[in-house]
């Protein structure tokens, strides 16, 4: 069985074949077995999707290779029959420029044709998902229903979406965007990192870099988290890059040795206590500081009794030279706690 779905949107140029993105959908079974899907881009714009039904006895890998080899021929046929519109081509070219960190003048030159005035505020989201096209459809449908300008591009396994915002109450719009994305349908295991506000389209590459760094920081936090504080195993996650601003600054402006030296100077006693007694005082301090020194909220996040939380804090204060609240040491401790665990 071979089926092609018409579509429109930018697509990856660096897949198994130039411009191809292939996938295996075990849940979408054909008459005799699973279905292999291959996206068909035309000049960087997704114009169709080839679906190859694989009989039970057939080789799925061979079917996938055959589908990928068909991309160029099908793309040429689609180009002759239904060439992509200028707006879609402009959006694909703009996103390629964002991904390659093109000069600011180049982004400002490409933006108007893609629906973004050069002085338009925007954010860029980096999305990692097992089914990026499914998430892409949900994101684009959501944005188009609200008449929010956007341009999307699938770069290997990463979906990158640039989203335009109005010039009034941009911070409020960005917060609403983050909240709305949490309710998107699609891949339940997708992670969407929304970059900080770019005041102009020319700053889009920076917003994307910060979104990617937020994903990196999230992975570090998950890896370092204790069993008591394990993150949910499933469910779409929306990450705000602004929440990782401290880690981003540390990773870009300080080398690893400088970060390590600062952390040790501020938290040596806490780190030694954790190493010797297998405790989690550092994590407790991190959660408490991130909560604005809210003991009750921290106890809930760590699944601790409030009395146990108080005992931990008392021990931390003893090791750090006293309660840091109301002193200049609070900011230094918070910075060190955020940097602890960074590579």
C-alpha cells in the first residue's frame, strides 16, 4: 500500500537522503503489517508524506530504504504538479537562516516574506519528540487558530518553530503561550523548550540557542535528581528557557574550572556531608532556594514531612554559617546551587 498526504511546511535537508525524513509507525498497521512513513519535501517545504504498508513477512528495513529512495522522484512530481507557495518557501529559508546563525541583516531581509516584520518580537521553540510531525501539526494548528504568525522547520529529530508576538504586552503573551502549549495534543513524550523573548527577528538565533540550552539543563537536572524527586515518566513537557537563565550564563561565560571553584567555595561543607553520609542536602537547598525559601512548598516537592524539611534546613544552615535569608550570602548560595552539577 502506498499513500501520499499533501501538506505544507519546511522539512529537514539532512535526513537519510537529502531532504528526507523517514519513520516507522508500528501502531499504524496496514492490511498485513506496520506502515513505514517518509516525508517528501520540495525545496525545503513539506509537500507530502509517503506511507508504505509492509506485509507481516516482509523486511521493514528494506521497505524504509525503498521509500527513502523514492523521495527525489516523488518530490519532482509534486514540484511539477503543486509547487510550494512563496510564503512557505520564504518561511523555510528564514528558518534555515535561523538554524545556521546567519548574520542579522540576512534574517531581517528574509523575515517580511515569511510574515514577520523585521522589528517583530518573537520566540523560538525547540521541540524534541518521537513523532515530530505529529507535534508540528498540533503546534501549527494551535497557532493558526489564534492567527499567530509562525515558521517551522524539522532539522533531523528536532522541530524548530519561530513564533511572532505583538509589540504590546509581549511578556504577557509569552506567558500565555507557555501555558497554552501545555495542553497541546500529540506526542505525549514531547519536550517543548520555549526560548526567551527576541526583541527583533534578528535575535531569533539567540532565542533558539537558549531554548536548546534549557533542554540541556533539564537533562542535567533529571540526571542529578534523587529517587525521591524523580520527574514524571510520561507527558508532554513545556520548558521555559528563562528558568534556566543562570545555568545558561554559567555555561556560556564561565569555564568548567571556574564554576567548580565557585561551587566548592560556597558549598564545600554541604558537598562533603552529602558525599560522606549519602544525604541529599544539596538538592534540598536547591529546591528551597528555587521556591523562594518557601519551606512548605519545598517539602511537598521533595515528598518530605515538614518536620524533616526543617531538620534538613537547620543542618544546611549550620554547614553554611547560618540562615542566609536577609544577607548577601543568599544570592551567592543560590548561584552556587544552580551551578552545581553542570558539566
